């Protein structure tokens, strides 16, 4: 993991353990990631609602999206809800099951947030650049999501 991500992981760790409300901390994390990482153009948290079998949009940073509820299985986020592991699309135009949030989105990464082995939420990041997510992003975001699980 590069030094920028290591510093951000340290900073987000302090936010997560600050004692703030879940919503305030998640909002701060989303804004921090969007502001500090050039290729993160939209950063949001989707929360799992197992009774309705859908994801509900929680805190986010970036443009408003019409996708405030996503059925499990629909789109990249819905796929991760059903099969909780990190999913990267370096070119969203090549995805059969893609929900377009914005015509500017070119790539996306979705990382599940797990608590005690159970999927509870996910971190969704869109980029306006194709092929923008690499191994450092995966390592950083998976570590961050492990820490964020403490908020749920």
C-alpha cells in the first residue's frame, strides 16, 4: 500500500474511533476519500436491508444519484450484496449488469463491509477514468472496510 493510502488509513482509523455517530463518521470518511484521492469521483456507503432484499444509500460524497435503493442482484452493488467480495470494473460500459449513476462514470470498485462474517454494507466508489483502480486501492479499501465494520 502506498504512503498516501497508509496515511489515509491512519486518519480514517482515528475518525472511526472518534466516538462520533455512525452517520457523521461515515459521511466524513466518504468526503475525505473523495477529496484526497484524485480518481475517486463518487464515494458512498450502501446499507443492506435483508427484509426487503435491497441496498439503501447511506452517506456519500459526490453527485446526487437516483439509485437510493438497489435490489440485491441488480447492478454491480447488488451483485456484491449477493456475493460479498470486492468487485472492480475497469470499464463499466463492458458490464452487462451495470446501473449507470452518471454518464461520466468509467470505472467502479465495490468493497463489502462484513461484521462477524456477515455482509452488512458496502463501500462504492466511482471514477470518471477507465482502469483507475489498482492493487493499492484494493488493499487500502479492504483494510478500511474492516475498520468501518466497527461502526455497525
